[in-house]
C-alpha cells in the first residue's frame, strides 16, 4: 500500500470499488468456488482485465500490492491485488470492477458464465491520492 503520510483525522480513500452487477456475480461464483480474490497484472492475454481466482490458487508476494478489499455482501471481503510494477503506473487511479457480457479469460473463474469482469478507472484527485489506503 501507499506509505505516504496522511492528514490527521482524514478518512482513508479506497482505491477499489465494485458495481452491484459485479457483486451479484461474485456472490454466485463464491457459492460455487468458495472465497475469491482479484489480481490485476497489466500483462498480455487479458492483462487489462481483473482476473478472479479462488483464494489460494494465485500466489501473491513481494511483487504485488494489495489495493483493498471489496464488500460484495459475502462473509469475507474480496481482496484485490496488483503487480507492484503496474501499481507504480496506476498509483493515482481509482478502479471499479464491473461485469459485462462476453467471455473472460480461461484462467478467471467467471469465464464459463458468459460474462467477464472489467476495470473502469478514473484518476483520483490529489487529495484522494494523499488519503488512499
């Protein structure tokens, strides 16, 4: 996460959000696969799409940054990770995970559903970036 100083008393800003459509699909997928997580790598082969995996099936490490957790109305939050190198380029970007009709990557759990997750992004304001978790 960002190690920049925060103003005293300022609420942290979330770097990630979720549309209700994506939350609904996550609830369905969690019922089938158990707890899930996202990884946004920025690489080739659907690298611009967030990849959804059962927790434990994608290993994160020192080369990854946890952007935050999504509340999809599940018992456990859904963590969102990004490669550190991609984070350096996107550190001032807010990401919203959405879902659209189409075929996702064969590695992402939504692939057989006829839908795919995608990221909608916007630049954060300077104040938001300063307060981001």
